[in-house]
C-alpha cells in the first residue's frame, strides 16, 4: 500500500537465516537460504517487490527469492538474476519485483515510484568513469579502436559513429579517461586487463560461460600463437608450397619452438585453453581438426558447383541476388568514380544459357549475381596502395539450372583506373573453361584464381558486414535502450531480454583484440587497416526493416510475394537452404511474438499510450542508432503490427541470423583455400614471368596469391574458437530463468514456441535426407544445419543460441 510519495510501505527488515542443503534443483556454486518476512497484511497488502541491502564486503549473485504460504496468494516468485554489491556502492537501495508483467499504467500505485527510480538509476548521469558495480547503461561512439599513447601512428583509426563520414551504431559507454596524446580517443586497457573493460555487471559472462575461456583463448592467440608463429614463419618460410603442404596443418600440425618466453607465457594459460588452441597432449603442436569442407573429398571445394552452392548454404548466404538488368550497372556516383558499369557482355554468356538469350534468362528468373563491386571499389585504391593486399572489386554471374543448382558463368575483376577514380574502372571478364578442357589446363587455372578473388571479397564482407555489423554491432543499442527505458516488469523487456545475454561483453572484448587497430581482424582480412572504415561505409546502407528475413529475400529478389505459398513467399530458388530453414524459424519466432504481445496489447491505442515503450523506441532510433535517426523506414511504433515485426526482427538478428553467419566458420573457412581472406598478387598477365610460373606450377601460384601461412594459422585458430558453443548456452525456445513470468498464458505460448522449433528441427532432418535437394549437401557432402535450433557443446556447425554470446 502507498505511503509518503506514493511509494509502497516496507515491512520489517529480514535477514538470511539457515542454509538449506537439500533444496532442489541447485547447480554447482549455488546456495539456498531461508529468510522470514514479517508484515501486516492489512497495512501492506500482497508483496510486489522487496528491497535488499548487502552489508558484506563482497558482491554476490542473487538468483531468485520465493515467498511460500502468502495468505490469499500462496506462492510469489521474484526472479532476480543480478549481482548485488555492498550497499555502500549504491546511491539507491536495490529493489526486485515479482514475476508479474505490468504495462506502465497497470503498475500498482505503491510500486510505481520504485519502478521509475530503478530505471533512473540504470540510465546514470552520463558522467565519469564507470566501475564494475555501477549498473549504468549508456551510449558512446567507437572511439577506442587504437591507442594514441603507444607511439604507433600506423594503428590510428577514425572514431566510428557521430559523423556523416563514419556513421556507426553506438556501443556501451565506459567513461574511461581520454588518451594523453589525443583527447578525442578513449584510453585503452592493456590486453592482460581486457576483461576489466566496463560493461554493466549483469551483462558479463556467467561463471560457467567462458569469460575466462574467451579471454584466455584470445590471449593465447595474441600473446603466444602470433609471436611464435611469426618467428617460425620467418625462419621456415611464410608460404605453403603445395596443397599437400597446407593439409599438414591437420595431418601433422605445426610444432612450436621451445624458449623461455614461450615457457613463461605457457604457464599463464589454463590447461583447457591450451588443449583447445593447441590440440596437444603435452607437446606444443598446433594441430587443427580436419574441417568438414575437406573431410569427404580433398578437392570437391574446387568445383564450380560448390563455389556457387556456398552462396546459398555457406557462411554468407545473404548477399546473392536476382539479376534484374544486363549488363549490371553501378550505383556509384559517376561524377566521383566515372563509369563503373559492368563489361560482361552477352557474348560472354550466350554459349552457357541452354539456348536462351540473356533477356530470356532474366525474364524467366534464371540469372543471379554475387555483387561485390560497388561496396569495395571506393576503398580499393587505398587497400591496394597502402596494404599488402592486392584485391579486385568483383561481380559474379550465375545461371539457375533445372536441378536448382547454380552454375557460375562469368567473373568480372575490376580495378580503379590508374589515372584516377574519375576515369572509371578497368574491367576484365573471365569465364569457365570449356567442357572439353584438359584437367590442369591454363583456362582452368585462371578460372580457379578468379574464383579465389571472389571468395576473398566474400570472406571480408561476411566477417565485417554480415557477421559483425549486421548482428553484433546493430544489436548493442537495443540492449542498452531496453535496459534504460523498459522496466524489468514490462512484458517487452521480458520478451527481449534473453536475446541480449552476453552481447555487450563479447562486443567489448572484441574491441580490445579483434576489431581494434592492428587487431586480429585487420591482420587476417584483406581490407587490413581499412576494415572498420569499410564496415562504417556499409552501415550507411543498413535498413533495420530489411533485416527481417522476408524483407531481405524480397529486396534481393530471391523471393516474391505469393499468398498461396508457405510463409506467403515463393522462393525463386526452391532449394535455398538458408531461406527455406530460415523462413521456418522466422515464422516460429513471429508467431510466438504475436501470441505473447497480444496478451498485453489488445488494441493499437495500447501501443501508442505505453509511455515506456514509446520512450524506448524513440531513444533507440534517435540515440542508439543516431546516425540513422532521420531514415524514413524506421517503424513509428504506432500499432501492434509494427511492434510484432520489430520485436521479431530483433530476435531474428540476435539468434538465427547470427547463428547462420557464425557457427559454420570453421566448417567452411577452416580450410583457407576454400575461403581465402587475403589476396596478395594480381592475376598474372600473359607475357609476364608470373604467367609462366602459373603455367608451370599452378598450385604454388594459387597458394602464394591467397592468404599466407601466418595469417592462415592465426585465422583458423581464431575461427575455431569463435565457432564453439559453450557449456551454458541457451538456445532458441529455451529460458535460463525458471518462473520468468507469472502469466500462465504467456508460459503456454512459450511452450508452443518450443514445440514449433522441434518441428522445424524434424523438417530440417527430412530435407537433408532428400537426395534431390543438392544444395543441402553439395559436392563436399556437408548437410545444412546452421539453422538447426539446438546443439551440443563444442564445435558442431549447428544450434541457434538465444543471443550473440560469441
């Protein structure tokens, strides 16, 4: 009941009493206690929250509180799941509410002020450096990607976010002081202190989750593997001489040298990390597990069929699109970049179209394109002039055959004009060798190299855009805004919160060692020091509504509306594993969101009158994605359809989209020739020594064109770590908190969601058993399981975690 200031009356203080050794179920590290509350029911009424003070010196994790035998109520449950620090650390006492959901206007009056004060505290005041006990969610730009104080100007990187030139989603503010050399750049922590970078304590990895695993794993790669491999490669050579030489990584491994530096660092890394990174039983040998892409066949990855299939069922199945005009035209500003239109002509294609003209093939939806031209060309001159990369902008034209597989018809490699950007592109078109060509012919060798340049571009786009930008980066503002503006008792908070677990933590760790200047991404991807600038340039074209899977497929022309087709869409390539499985997952998520939200919002007016919801969305758009705030495509959050579609999209991005672009990394890219990340030579020109070398030893030229030995070893060490599911993962359709809601209808809707996902799993197994669906296995015999909802621990190539946890 309300007293002064409309705040509920507090009962008498109570204390933890007896330890309960037999309560079940308890997990490792958990402890249960009795506590007895006394209150006068007539004065206080039914408890709706409790205040807790920690009078000890150390923090503890409070999982839940359950009141038994409450008169008239029976059992009341309070899900907490929060770290509680000593009371002296807080300006306001910690308060926890029951598991009932309340829209703001429905909140019992005695609890309203507590609800409001809790949110005010979570927003902070925007000042000072944040400490581990601070429960503050705030925004900042990516202004800590390099350290001006280390004296290495080569690692200088622009701040991302807050400017028209370098727009970017916001990340969580830490408030660390500026660097001494440049006040616009936030100071950085040493690698050994990477885990100390501020994120709100409840966003940190759980004790079973791999805060230590990830930190120590990345530390091992940076501190042990990288310097030792650099020394090793400088002595033994940084090149693979043959494909057999490359395969030794899996058959025999790479033995690291002994030495005092390595011995000392070795002692700092836990044994389980050593075993994971080094695959060793005491010997310091980097021996990698055989990637699935070469398990069944050592050469199937080289086929045109597999090259094309991975655009539909590989790591990056989100770029390929229908070809709508021929020749392909550039959207780059001709005043700046000159003529960037394609030089692929009908003559290049006409003998490969089964008697069709190009116009007829386009009309019948037979031609597709993997277009990495306009995205890369603005950066290409700087990349090729200022890094060790020698890359091309690429366009790849593909033909849809009667068995629903794709056949590559032509690859265009483009370079900036040597006289200046305004003079357009220099294009050269390559086509497959004729059907009667001899194995190992010059035409085949050149075609393999052309495909490699495409794969390099696709690998960079995948890692920097499809994976990092479009999942990790764009979701972080949602995490922040949700915690700042939606109370824990708000039904939309309860809906979305499981899909934000660990994301701020993994992103913070990524800024320390992966995407920073001189970090692992720059070292292993072709844009090198332009990696994050390149990512920023693509954020300019990001559209939240187009990340909804149906909208994405329609935008790329891979599907068209069809009311009689399943999900209301007809796929132009029926055997498109990512889209087929993805639409089933999308539909299950959307049905769950619609069923859940309908319990709380009966009318569109209820959406418009929800103060917290409206403030949440406004802040997300105007602050979290401030550089895109004026885009007309943002939903206005004025009706139930917009809420359902937006929440479905958020859950899709954080779960399925991330899973589809992350957990198959080692499967396909663990064998670097299949997914090279760097090209170091241009295509050899006839009449040059390089051309003669290619004629005499094509494998050697291929391997010395793509990713070098050192970058290969570091790259596959990294992606093996990042392709691994942890032991405490929670998958789509699962919850990490029992009793998360008091509403039985909401619980029932969630159970139906879980059953729907089980049915999706069964359909995926069935599809993978159909021999006529060739894109689900391909020449390499890898079943498509990246959107299979559940998984075991480890590197499985399947499983959709609730959130971006790695």
